[in-house]
C-alpha cells in the first residue's frame, strides 16, 4: 500500500539562529491524529512553552501551504486561508489549537505547526505529523465467476472483489477454513476509482480433487480486512557535508537510529540501523532519504529482536554510498519511520459447493461474514465412476 505515513518531529530546526538560553521558546506537543474516518472532525493541537519569550506567531501548514495563523498583534489575532480539504472553524480555534469541522480525502497530508517568538530571541520551532483519512467498505467482498456445477477434475477459477475502501482491503482465500496455498492464488490488478477509493481483487484457481471435499462439501471463503496505521513515529538525523550538522532529533516515542556520523562526504558509506520501540506486533519500519522513500537496494532487513515477554523490536538497516545529489544545501536528511497498524474492519463471503443443503440464497451471520449457498452439487458418484474407469483400464 502506498501509504507510508510518518510523523516527523523536527525539534530545534532553528539551530544556528539566535539561540539565547535566557529565552528559549520550546515546542511541547504537536497533536495530529494519525488516522481519521472520512467525515470526522479533527483537532490539530500545538502546545508550546514560552519561558521568558513573547509569542510572535503560531502558524499551521499543510504540505507546506499555510492555512492558519495566530498573531497576538493582529486584529482579530486568528486568521485562516482557504485550502482544499482543510475546513477550519475559527470560532473554535484558539492559539495553536485548530478545529477542522470535517474531513475528506483531500484532508490527508503532512501538517506542520510553527511557533515563533518576538524579539530579541526570534526563535522558531516547528514539528510535523502525517494525517491519513480512511474509508471503510460498504459491504463485504463478492465472489465472481462461480459455475453452477463443479465436478471432480473441474477447474475452479473465481475472483474475489473487495468493496471500495481506503486503504485497499487485504484479501485472503480459504478452502475449507484453511488458507489457500499460494500456488492457487493469483493477484488481479487493484481497481482505482475516481473518488480515490480502491478495490482489491484476488483470484483463486485450482482443479477440484477428492481431497478438497470434507463431508462432500467444498467451502470457499474470501475474507477482506482493512488495516490502518494507528501509530506512526519517526526519527530523523540530519548530516552535513562540510560542517557538523544538527545531529539527532529524538521523538520520545519514536524509533531510534544508531551508527550515524554527523558528517559525511561524497564517497562515504552510510551504515545505520533503525530500531523500533518494543511492541507485541512488531512495527513496520521504512527509511527515507530527504523525504523520498529509500530504494530497496539501500535497506538491509534484519530479524526482529524478541524479548522474554513476547514483545518484539523491528530492525532495519540503511546502507549506501553518498553521492552529490544526496546533499541539499549541504544537508542530507535520513528518516526512519515506524508504523503500527491494526485491522479495523473484516468481512468475508463464503460459497459452499456440494452437500445436501437445500437452502439457497444469502444469509448474513452476526459478525458480518456473508455466507452464500450457491447450491452447486458435486456428485460423489462422478468420482466413483472415474475410479471405476481407471480400474477397467488397468485390467
Ligand atoms: C485539542 O484542544 C482542544 C481545545 O483546546 C481540546 O478540546 C482537545 O481535547 C485537544 N485534543 C487533544 C488530542 O489534546
Ligand atoms: C482465470 O480467469 C481470469 C479472468 O477471470 C483469466 O484472466 C485467467 O486467464 C483465468 N485463468 C485460467 C488459468 O484459466
Ligand atoms: C545493525 O544491526 C545488525 C544486526 O544486529 C548488526 O550486525 C550491524 O552491525 C548493525 N550495524 C550498525 C551500523 O550498527
Ligand atoms: C464469524 O462467523 C463465522 C460463521 O458463523 C464463524 O465461523 C467465525 O468464527 C466468526 N468469526 C468471529 C471473529 O467471530
């Protein structure tokens, strides 16, 4: 899924500016929900500590475009700018806390809060977080391509179509409650709709054998699960080519980067490891170089570390030789993002082939799985006949 989300915490980017210890404005928290359901309202909260500084402005940006600013010296202090997908309600917003009345797929993006202090420190602090919008499917997956009747030796070639959702559903085929072997499954292309929703498709192809029947019945089930990131944390290191750059920015709850130097030159090898925080299901790690996803040739997968209490920490290395294009204004940004996802919706459709069931049509079970008895009969006698013919042949 092309959804590599990230929360980027970039504290103290204003290194090199007038960094007077006596004032020291500090950004405390930037709270942006990782994922919201389409239509939900959203709070974007930015909390800071002024210490002895005086506030000059708090600004919010989405994908680098400003949509809100609060300047105590302005009248009124809070202003908003129209931006696609960002529905600011000024009457509820105050200082760094901004209320969005609704959300749609255009609301997705990287949100940045930027706080600046008045003279004499002029200090600016900023931090970014990624927001994603999800849409649950309306209904379960559908099984398409079934024939009215199958016999032993027949080819089953059917497709499961997930209802449109975002992110795309993960489909699985089960034969008699066991996951279908990979050789039976074929991947059909993802369908993209104009409104941004996606529909996964998964094919199942095999020849019916007697061993596929349990009590004369062959049960084929397709299940669809929507998994959504609920936590994304990143750590970024910024390294320079000529000067010792700003070093390491640590997010309290983020993964950690080990092995980085503070200064690299063209021709040097970067060899760093990213370790996620411990969790029961290991986090998915990804690397980006200057905000672009690192090529697979550069990443080194390692086995996760397993702890005695069953928790796991994922480990992903990044190894490449530095080229001139990796530096932008003398800096290279290496970011590792840890994503934790959970299944937020499951649904399935089942077809039962064979047996003596007379009921036909559709019934939906309590937990949302759809069971359809298509009334397809596999005649036990067919394969007895086949065996008989084979025996005759041998004689
Ligand atoms: C954000 O701020 C608003 C208003 O101050 C508050 O109601 C809301 O609970 C805050 N949200 C979070 C996640 O802190
Ligand atoms: C299975 O069906 C799909 C279309 O539904 C077709 O493209 C594919 O070639 C079929 N596979 C076989 C092995 O017949
Ligand atoms: C990264 O981790 C692997 C596995 O633990 C280790 O072999 C390797 O030396 C580490 N590399 C760095 C740069 O720390
Ligand atoms: C859902 O229902 C099916 C059929 O009634 C059952 O086999 C399955 O265990 C149920 N799943 C859950 C998660 O309750």
